[in-house]
């Protein structure tokens, strides 16, 4: 009798666990390259979507871009072209944004752009003319080597760009770019002596602009992760595909794991 009762209770417990799992939102984070290439083209991305059959698509766009998603056509865009084909085939699918609102203009207004590009160019020039300190020279060498390795990875295939190996290399490279490179611009006087002009007419030094750009990396990824979680909660129990640049995937996965309250699960498509 006790064995029979134990069997029944175990069966009920497993059913409860299965019900809880089935109520979780399923999140598939697909790291992409934005423009069509040999690595990924719209048809390849459509096949991925068609295999997963998501009910919700989350785009690395803000609300204004999503509003114009089907109107402002970018023929070379992997995400847009594949998504429009998927929406045509599965018209009940929701296509939603998860990007930091007004990202591009925000960076320009704060002076982060073009400070990001100008700082790297100046560091590279100082490095080639042997004008960096020994420590800064070493840090820039590490960054250059990591950057080259990342570029080589980006020439492989979409599965490799979604691999754990790529995520580890990307994490290392992004850490160098956003935490070690600022040590160069913060310690070499020239970066405090060169300025760019923001859209409002105010001047900002290369040093300040680049530091703001580095800080924005964390702010942007955290905002995107929170926006994904909001949609996961709104569309509880649904299957969601998040289309994001491959360089963001590792960070979003870490943040989604950090903030997970058990209401969703992140599923890796590429095994």
C-alpha cells in the first residue's frame, strides 16, 4: 500500500514539475551578423526561425525602428529580410523591439560618437610611433591580438559565432575594449587635450567621450536584458527568439541568468 501511495505521489510531483516547465517562457538567443554574407544570409536565418517556430520575435531595434520595420527596407539586412518572410508565412507572430530607445542619437548627443573611433585611431597611431607607456603598449597589444582573433572567428560560420568558444573570446575582447583601453586614454595626457563638439555645441574631450561610450556598453546591455525579461513576462509560456548581434550574446545570456526568477528558460539552439 505504501509503495502504491509513493508511486502516486511521485507521479503527481513529476506532473507538477512538467506543468511548471511548460509554463516557462522559452528564450532562444540567436547571435547574428546584421548584413548578408557567406556566414549568414536571410534565407539561412529564415530556416533557423522556421525550425524554432517562435510566437514572438524580439529585434535589436527600438520602438521607432519597429514602427518602420516593414516600410524602410534594407535589402542587405539579415534580420529584416528573414523576419518579413517569417511574418508573411506566420502572420500571427509578434515582432517587437528590445533595444535601448534612441541608441544612436543618444550616443551622438553625449559625445560618445565619434569619440569611440577617434580614441582607438589615436591609440593605434601612438602605438605605431612608440609613444605609449610600457603598460599601455602591452594593453593595446592584447586588445589588437584579441580583436584579430575575433575577426578571424567572424569569417567562419554562424554556428561557430554562437559557440561557447566564441563567447569566451568575445567576452575577453569586450573586457579589454571597455575596461583596459580606457586606462590608456585616462593616463595619456593627449586624450584630455583633444576635443570633439557635441550636437549642442559643447566640447568634450576624447577621454571623457570614450569613457562615456564604455559605460554605455553596460547600460545598453542591461537595458536590453531587462526589455527581454519584460517581454518574457508579458508573453509567459510563449516561444521567443531574440535576434541580436553576436557580440552581445554572451552578455545578454549572463544578465538573463543573473535576473532569472524562474519564469523563463534560455535555450541554446546551436548544439
